[in-house]
C-alpha cells in the first residue's frame, strides 16, 4: 500500500517526503538497525523523486525516564544515521529531519541537512504566534544558511481550536519572514478518523490517545485549507522563491510583544507583497509603504484571502520621499497588498 501511494503522488506531480519513524525509536532499535532500515528505504524508493526525513520529532523522548539523556542519545544517533544516508544514496536526494523545534537542534552537524524543518505549532493557536515569528526569523538568519520550511504549525480544528484565522496568519507571517515553504495540517485529517474507527481503536472513551472527534472527510473541507491553498496560488503567480523579507518597506512600529502587524517581502524593483492582518474590529486602514524606488512605477491590488477577491488600486503614486499611503482596505479581514512593476515613470 505504501508503494501504491508513493507511485500515485509521483504520478500526480507531488514529491513524497518519506519519514522513517519517530525519533525515539532509535533508543530501541539502535543506530545500526536504523542504518539498515534506511538502506532498505533508499533501495526501495530511491529511484523516485523523494525527500528523506530521517525521523519525526527526532529528539522528543515521550516515554523515557531521563528525557534529557534520551534526547542526547537520539541526537547522537540521528547525526550518525544522517551521514550514512548521505553516503549511500546514489541519487543525492534532499535530507532533513523533523524536529520538536528546529532541525539544527536535532543533529550535531547541520551540514548533513539540505533544509531546516521547524515546528512552531504547539497546537495552541494565537499563543504560538510570537514563537512562530521568532523561530522562522532566527533560523532564516542562522549559519550555515539553509532553506527554512515550517513543517508543523497549529492544526486547524485540533480539539476544536486553531481555526482559519490562525491558519492565514501563520502562513503569511512565515512566507513573508523568509520561509521557503509551509505545511498546513488539520485535526481529524492527521489522525485519519473515520465514521467507523478512531485512531487507536473504535471506542474513543477507552483510548486516552485519541485527540480528535472529527473524521478525515470533514477535516479535509476546513476553510483554512482553501485559504492557505489560495494564498499559495497567489504567490506562485510570481517568482516567490526570490522573495526576501523587507520590513523596512513598512512604517508600522514593531515591538517584541506585538506580532499582529503587517509583514512585507518581495523583489526590489519588481514586486512587493504586504500582508495586512486583521488587527481589530472595523479597522480598514491601509498600510503606508516606504522606500519606493525612484523611476519605478507600480500598479497595486488588494487580495482578499478569505474569498480570493481582487480589488484593483491602479497606479501607485508615491510622494517625493518614495512613500505611498495605500487606500483603505475594502475588507475588515486579512488581505494582501500586491504591488507589481509597471511602466517606468520618473518621479516629479
């Protein structure tokens, strides 16, 4: 069944990300058996376009009496296994490791990683936003430079929390802060509950590990999934992989305890994206954009994340200092201001 699923993903233009096991399994199987398992996975799936993820939550030790020591042993073990995978894989597929926090913290040598997965969810909604922003920004600036992908944020609907407002915000603050990708998750979907059976057994009342009471069919239709997908489609209309964060384009004061502000990224002289989150009820203020290049003309539009509606704003007319006050947003909810390069016009 795993073979059929991986073949289906590849046939449909998707790149399977293959997780070997949970990180703490290495405490029981040992490093040598972990290497044998990886040799088997590489032999079986290496000819496909895949990504290798050495383990899930690689240094989390859920069931160990001495968690600190167990985490250290896991870090030692997965570092050795990672070097082994890089050595024997003839196709040189990208290698990473899924963390409790960041991939860099799961191995002794970041050189065995091709990109840095981070987990910022904690599945605690708005309480995790500050940590999400701080983690992505820190890893984006870390050395050696690695692409940063948020591999786990708050799952939508998890225990009836973390709804679409959290999903929109998490996606855009990550992508505008330098992330190279983002993973959406949904309660009920990750646990794959059905109407006949819940994860771990049919009787949820006797199973303390059941986290959701939503079926995967219901969870697959959550509104946040559509909104995150719509957001990705907007980015893909541009060379989003060239985007870099540009907070200096914004006039809003930023403090360490206030993260619900606008975020900006893009390519100077070509395109600017400004994410404008819902800040408070009945607030339609447009952002003030700074540093508009002399001789560059932009056209602009607002994109409503919830509906996909676009509102054309016409030409951007900055003042002598290169500052432009965007008009009031026509949405009281989250939107994205997009500025595209137009016909070059000298500023007068």
